[in-house]
C-alpha cells in the first residue's frame, strides 16, 4: 500500500480498517529502512490538569505508538499536560492511588472508534480509555 500522506498531508482515512492498513504499511516501511521506533509499552505517564492542578491522572501505554502531550482532563474537561513519562512515579504496589487508571492502546479492526481519530491512528497514534473505573485514582484522592 502506498502512503497517502506522502502525496497529501491532509489525507483523511475513511474507516478504521483503512487507518490500520496505512499504519501497518508505514511501520513496515520504517522497519525496512531501519528507522528506530520509540516503544514505551508498559511505561506509566502522569497528566496534570492546567485548570485544576490537583486533578492528576496516571496512564499506561499498552502498545507502542504516539500519545498526545495535551489531553482533556477526565475530571473537569480542562486541559491536562503530560509529564513526559517521569521515572519517579510512586510504586502502585505501595501506593495504589498511583496505579494507571487509563491506558493508551491501538484499536483492533471492527472496534467502534470516533472517525476523527482515524488520521491519528494511521500515523501511529494510540487512543485513550479507562481501564479500571473502580480503582483509586490520585486525582480523586487529592480532591
């Protein structure tokens, strides 16, 4: 498959299947060219709301891919900023409030995904979802 972004940077995939096909073709090309890829699978990240600083949430990357620096705060709808995968996040075994409550993942074919995300997915982007709604979250703990 040819990379549609090579000729049209504003190309918009029309389905999740097309977005995943483009992603897989781009990844195969990058591997064939020997380009190193950043893989943060299993790493936790912290986001802090710029509007309400005690709104803090932890995410984990389930797949290799791109995640946004800014994310809508799940508590208030403000803008939360990534702390760029800090290495000093407390151990969730000792501090359960620091366990990841959200994850970044690559959707599977047939999954219901907002069409506005197709372009992000085609370019290697991961999408966000809650993984344990009953988990104690640092954001709720600080409120």
